[in-house]
């Protein structure tokens, strides 16, 4: 929230200028480590906060959590054999 709050007090005439100014700032996390965020990330957080409130900025769990995304060699061979007639 400190990052989003910094946008309001940042120097700049436009929203883009203020977000890019905040992106050049260094913030301290909970453990005291220095953190800097890309302007696109800050803009995404700001957009989500503006449209969905604080719940839009909170991390979401993946919808495919627990499911394997690894492709087996058998699946690769099956796809290769399916497309071979076209070459």
C-alpha cells in the first residue's frame, strides 16, 4: 500500500509520470530489504486497486494449483504422430 500511496504524492503532471517516478524509488520490505518495482508492475497494482479495491491487489492462488503441467514423452510422441501426415 505504501507504493500505491506514493503515486498520489509523487511529482509529475500525469499519471504515467507519477508511476514512473515511484518506479525509480526504493522501498523497504518487512524484513528491511531494499526493493524496487518496474513501472508496469506498479501500474498493474494501481489499476487493480482502482477497479477492485484492496482485494484486487491481494495475491490469488493459482486455479491449476496441485495439477501437473509437465508434458510426458508419450504425450509429445502422440502429438508428433498426429501432425506428421501434414508434412
